[in-house]
C-alpha cells in the first residue's frame, strides 16, 4: 500500500507564527475569512456546564472587583463531568440545575468575537486535559533545554521531520492537510504508521507543542495561505461521546441560547 503520509516542504511559517502568537495581536489583516475559520473549528466538540436553557455556568468577579464573567470550556467531556460531580458535593442546589453540554468550538469562538468590548462581555477559559498539559511540559523540557513549570494554554501537538523539518501532512479529500492533535498519543499512532512506511525518516521526526489559543489568534490575524492546511483533530473519546448521544448527526449539538450570567459555584 502506498503511503498517504508525507512531509510538507514548507517548514517555518506556522511554528514561528504560533510560538510568537502574543506578538501578532496588533495585526489587522484577516488571513482567513471568518466563515472559513468557523468551518475549521466547527468539527471540534468542547464541553460546558450549562442550564436547561443553554446558559453556561459562569464565575463572576469577587465582590468589589471589576472584570468580565468567565465560563469554563472543557476540552474533555470527562473533565467537565468531574467538575460537575465536584459541584454536586460543594453546591448541590446549584448543581441540580446544570449539566454537561457539548458545543462546537466554532460557537465558542463566535461568541467570544461577538462579545468583545461589550459591557456584558463574557470570557471563555479553556480547560485542557491535565495529562496533555503534563505531556506538553515534558516535551518542552526535552527539547532545547527549556525548564517550564507549566504550559500556558491548551496544548496542540504537531509533527515535523525530514531534511527541512517540514510539517507532517496527510491526504484528505485529495488535499494535503497539516493535522494538529489535542492528544499526543493519537499523533503518536499516526507517527508509528509513518515510521513503518518510511523507516529511513524515523530518526528525523519530532513532536512540536503549540497552543490552541495562539492558533485561533493566528488564524484571525496572520496573512498566509498555508494556514488553510491546518486541521484540528479532536480527541477520539470526544468524537465517540458525541456519536453516542447524537447517533443520527455525529456532530456537536449547538446551544440554542446565548450565554447568560449564572451564579458562580460556591467555594
């Protein structure tokens, strides 16, 4: 069987842009039309804690302090469920009115863009898997002598290799895409297959860790067509969960209501 995996000839763009993501916030040019960004994010399910009307549970600033309310967005359904189970112990009256709700990452992105600068602004705080954060920190320590104590943001894992350290691409619907994984183990499965197909390149392969928040900002502000090749690969367990609750659709069920303030859980 012919290999469907090869290395992108372009090496530097995405890495330099994402690693310097905090520097691109002042750029004004839109690299990808808004609708294309939304299409790129739509297949990724994330999870919130919301009431029956779809309004997410939010944490408001402490009394006397200013700032937007914050809603948690969990990358993994299990983490969201664990949070809700803990809430049932600490604040059962509040917990009985909310549940774990899957939504599309595109919807969170749209709401975040719509709410910017508004008096009732609602911020979204992404809650990544602790296991994947620990993996990201470990990778950074192994590469380049960095000694980070924590990883800021939600980690994404992408492979590089070959002579020019290009990004790993795969063929999807006749197009070359750059897959970025939320779970390093799922990327490793792909790399294991690639090493079997291309053993002479195995020694050149390395895994780079980026962050989701930086990627979304780069998609919004960086002007380069290679960004169109990026595809986010949701955790397999998230996909399986979505299919289990929406067998006919196999896609995240969008919330029908805009976020509204809800009582923050008591400490």
